[in-house]
C-alpha cells in the first residue's frame, strides 16, 4: 500500500491510524508527524502536482472535496482516491473511519474516535464559567492587518471554542471562514484574539497594538501555530488544552 495525502488533516488522519509508514508523498503544508517532512512534496492544497503524484505510483490518494478536478484526473490515470472533506470535528471522525477501512485500520480508527470523544466530554465538563468573547484569525497580510480571514460558525476552531466555553464573536456571520475588515474587529470588541495566521508565527502580534479592543488593552492577543489547530486534527485533546489555556491566559 502506497498512500499520498493532499492536506495536513489527511496526513494527521493517517498518522493517527498508525499508518505513517505507508505514506510516500504529502502536500507541502503537512508537517506532522515529523517523519513526513522528509517525504516528497506533491504540491499545495489548492494546486496538487499531478505529475509528481503519478510518478510516485500511489495505491491510493486521499483528497479533499475541493480537489475534485485533481481526483478525477487521478482516477483517469487508474489511481484510486478517497474523498475526505475535513473541515470540522464530525469530518475528522468520518475520515478516520473511511481511511481506516481502506487501510485495514478500522479498529484503530474506532479507538482514536473514542479518545476524541473522551477529550470532548472532559472539556465540556470543565467549561469556563465566564464566556470570553474570542476572535480567531486564520490569515492576514504579513506585517499588517489587511486581508483578515477569521473563524466563523461550523469551522473546527469555532467548535473547539464552544466546547471549552468561549464565545466566537463571529458566531452569527453565517460563513465558515469570513473575510472581515478592521471595523468588524472593532465592532466585535473581543476579550481574546487568537492569531492562527502564518503572519503571526513566532509570536508576531505587534501589529494588533493599533486596535482599540479589550483583547489588546489587556494583552490577550495570542499567536498560535500548532498544526493541530491550523487544520482539523484527530489530536483533539491537545487542541482543546491549547485553546482553553489561551482563552484563560491573563
């Protein structure tokens, strides 16, 4: 079995199943587990490199729902695909079962799902008594606050916030990942800003000092770049612990 993944979430699913050794290629953004960093890169999430993929002679390629064109081209080449749309917690469970079945790892999949459910139950039982208002940003321009893309309802981080007892200031936006203006940040008056963007990597959050909201005044703008937060992951226990620590940080 030779497996290629086209998203960090799919790579994490394979790793959670204990099947990392079956991987022969991953997308360029997959960084976990560390072993995959040495594997051939097969393009980005939005632009898979079909020539490289075919050249690696995979048995199966795990694709996202937005990669339908690439999936069709691979099937035309006689390469099997597994479609796994991994955008939220239920999707992670579905992907574990679907990939687990194909890789002969169904029992491992159920064990991981049980661990996820246990972590969720524990976090819900210890929800924050006070619900901080949180703005989570997943993308912005380097060195500035232009091009803001935030976490909206139905997204992975939005679900994690709800589980730990935080309120997403964009819960009513109706869009999973809305593009927002600085004016919308001001209107939201978040108590906490989680900067999950690449631009915020390494704790680079100085650009937020210009924004007149409680999160900035209280020094609660927090850069977070852990792979299990940037993309939906089976590592739910770690993600919940990180989110909870961030939103309660003084």
